């Protein structure tokens, strides 16, 4: 479609205080924003997510999370070093954490024309693992460079991957590099941030103590609950979700299924006068 202002050159003239200046046309800015959105790796299901389609209801913690996400988006300006903290959205599945995170990402890319990137954590780790396959043409450095240099990064479903030494080392490298370079990050997690270090399904244990400490410093933790949007057989409005949430509050807190230990740990045990190698937290192969 031809632009009547710049005739598709991307440049237009503008007179300021009697001086004619040449500047980028608005059509060029829109196209750059579209190109950046297409390059942000946002899944097809979430490409239309924005704040206007996020359904809210009288839930104080939810409303606070939405407002903080909007504040983050509105205050995001270049240079990105001026953005002091990212966001970590915490809560059970199906309450709109991914929708909210991508709303921020899409808005910032569209308004500021910055280079943003989305990754599901498990997909990211799987992609990095695939670089060890000699058949693939991508390298680990190429993937990590893109993730660590994005001006805004969304990491979805933090803690879903079983914590091994390799997972912990890789995630710490990404988070620490972005922290040191003062590049803001938005993360989501289904795991509660509880202080009990014996709770194997707490955020602290699922991501590791070092990363949890770093995240505390680089992100604002926003935890909220609500009914699972996917449980509705129809598209719910705010009243439908509010009624389901009120009913849910009278029931035991919805938690993720229990998992085995984060790592299998060996321990020598004495049985019938002989030493046996036992495993804590499940089978050695788990």
C-alpha cells in the first residue's frame, strides 16, 4: 500500500521553526515495529494478546499485577539501562501470566521499536540442547547471544524443567549476563515463592538457590491466584471468572502435582550387614 506522505521512501520533510528537516515517516516506524514483532518468537496462540483483551475482576493481587505490568510497559524507554527491575509473575496455571507478559512485550515492541524476544523455558533449553547435534546448523553461541542481548526478554514457565547441573548452569548464565548488562527480563512461573527449603516444589528449589537470590534482586515478584481460564467450557467474562474465584477460595489451595526430588542423590545405607547404594528422591534414572 502506497504511503501518501512519503511515497514509500520512508522519509518525509517537516518544518520546525522555519527550518525544513527530513525525518523518518510514520509508515516506516510501523513497518519496523511489525518486523520486530514477527522476529520476537511469540507463539501464534498469543500473537493477539494485549492489555485490552486481558479480563480482570475484583482480585486485589491480580489488579496489582496488571497495573505493575502496565507501569513497566509505559515506563520502558531507551536506553534500557534505565529500567531498574523486571517482573516475575507467579501463580497456578491458567490465570493469564503468559497473556500478561506477552502484552507487555508486544506493547513495548510496538511503541518503542525495541528488539524483544519470547521463549518458553523448556523450549529454550531444548533448542540449546539441539545445537549439540552435528546435523543442525545453529550453534549454542548463536542462540545464547540472541537471548542474552534482547532488549526485553520474556522467559515463560520458569522452573518447569527438572533442575540438573546443566540446566542450572545454563539458566544462571542467561540470567546473570542479563543482570550484569542491565537488560530487563519478564518471567512467569507456576511455582510458589515459599521460604520452606524442604518443599521440593517451591520456586527456590525448582530454580536453584543462586538463581532465586539473583531474581530477587533483578525482578519484582508479583504473585496472584485465580481460577483456571482453560477450565471454562465457554469464553468467560469478568463476572464468570469472579464467581468461580469466590467459589475456589472456599476450597483448598490449588497446587501443582507433587514431583520427585530435583536431583537424585546417592547415599550409602547398611542393610543386613552390607553396604548398599540407595537413592534419595526417586530412581537414579529419573
